[in-house]
């Protein structure tokens, strides 16, 4: 079965709540959703997260609202909670998310769901009044989390927050490009077109089939044999003093081929 829940800080799970200026307002009760087919395991993590972001923003744009900005700091909170749900094998809300996201927000909210395919979950949230209210709220930023339990059941989290317009964010943040041949013992290189304003410092994390490669924290990656047959991506985080951190992920490479003889 597939289910949904939405809330904003601290009331009974199963009720959608909104937090504004530290106060609480109960929204409509959330009912269990219908079963959805699940093929999420075939997609990379970033494909899942990007699809959820795009589907959520499409709803906002249709309503005449600005797009939500996905940030690394909110992603971390959402990802950790999806992992927590998967480990517990139970859908639940994070009672502390409003304390874990960056300070300075004037509105915060959370949607969770389990059992859905990533292509279906936003539509399910849309069809639930409480979840839809959160997605079309005054929020300016979003974090998205996804995890599966040992049985392959999916768990999703959306954390929403509104920050003052004075808070600054990086611009022209295009996705990184990966150059080089995806082959054992070859080297891949991550290239980032300059994000604005100038002076942004970049950090790198490489992934094989969505799983982080230990110790791969540089702009270049030499491919070892254990990644043969896997697809490689790189996540780049840009940071600058006075600006919120921004993270972008490259497209996947082709499957890593054997070493040339």
C-alpha cells in the first residue's frame, strides 16, 4: 500500500500543519492514498530528486507561484528523515525538522509518503488538500529526501521553508559536466561553469549508481575496476560567504567499460 502524511511542526501525525512565525495552524486531515506501482529502483537518486522537484515546481508555476529553490542544507534534513523512516520501516514525521533546517525561516512544512513510485508521489500529494497546501505555500526553498527499506519500499520527504528575500543565493548555477571516457583505469573530470557571483568555492562528491564513492572528493576521479558496469555522476556544491550553499548533480555517464587491452 502507499500512504501520505503532511504537517508543519508538532501536531498529531496524519494532520497537515503549517508553521508561520512560530505559530501552528491545522489544515485538512490527510487520508491514505491508493496503491501505486513502484519501479523507483531503476532510477538514480538524482533522477528521483530532480523529478520530484520539477513536478512540484510545475504545480507552483501553474498556480502563478515562483519555483522553489532546492538547497543542500534542506536536502540533508529530508534525506536523513527518509533514511530514518526506511530503517524503522514506518512512515512518520520528523518532530525536529524545524530545528534542523537553517535558522531564519518564517514558515516551515513537511510532506512524507511511502510506497509510491517517484513519478507518482507528487501527483498523490497534489490530490491531498494538506499536502497540496504545503506545496503551494509561501515557501521559497525545499529539501527532498528518498530512501528504500530492505524490502524495497520507498520513503519520501519534502521539507519546505520560507526565508526573507534578503537572504542571498548563488545564480547561474548550471549542472556540472563530466568529461573523459567511462572506462576502468581512465580518469573523469568534473567541470563547472562559473557560478555567480565570482569567488564561489566548489567541493565534489562522486557516485557510482547513486552510491557515494569513498574518498572521491576532488574534481577528478580515476575509475577502479569495482565500478565496472556502473554509471558515474558527480555532485558539486558551491559555497560563498554570505550566500546559501547550492548543489547540482551531473548527468550520468555511460556504464563503465572494461580496461582497454
